[in-house]
């Protein structure tokens, strides 16, 4: 089943991001596995959220798996893009080519696809949406 490893993959991505010293130095504990509650106070500075995910089957005659295209979003209350781009670079350094351990599967590859930096709506003044692709196989 192509989505069988989705939760496990998301957990491994979250664990890798929260364990990285450089990223934590930039955003502290402001790394979220879900969107912030609506109407809640936005953290000052930068924070990171795991975003949307699309999964397609990646099955062969001998194995099953999935292609997971997922977003990691950098949010910022700063007026310029500098700090947000530093955080985005740190996220990329953690994830691009990462060898994440999965209990029930195998990560074949994890690569960067694209990013879009844009102005946000106050209080979020800057936003960088990064898209990654992970290919996983069931074992």
C-alpha cells in the first residue's frame, strides 16, 4: 500500500528536524508537525511546519512503496527574507539526501524539488514553501 509508511516517514522527518543543532539554534523549539491553531498567537521570529503531502504508488513486481511529495514551510514575522532563507537552508541541509531510518520500510531517496518564497499576511510577513520528494519501499 502506497500510504502505509506515510506516518512513519513524517515522524522520521520531524525527528530529524528537531534533532538538528543548527536548525534548533535558528528557531528553538518552534518546529511543528501540524499547523498552529487558528487564532493562536504566532511565534515571533521564525518557525517551521510540516505541510501538505501527496502520495503516489511506487510498486514493482517484487516490492511496494510510495512516492511522497511533501512540504516543509518556513514562517517568519520579520520584514525581510534573510532570516527565513537561513532557516530554509538549514531545513534543506537536514533533509536533502538524508538517510532516515524507518522501522517498517526503507527510504530509497529524499531530494529537494522546489521552493517558493512569498510575502505573507500579517503577522506572518514572510513564508517559504519547500517541496521535497521521498521514495520509500515497504520491507
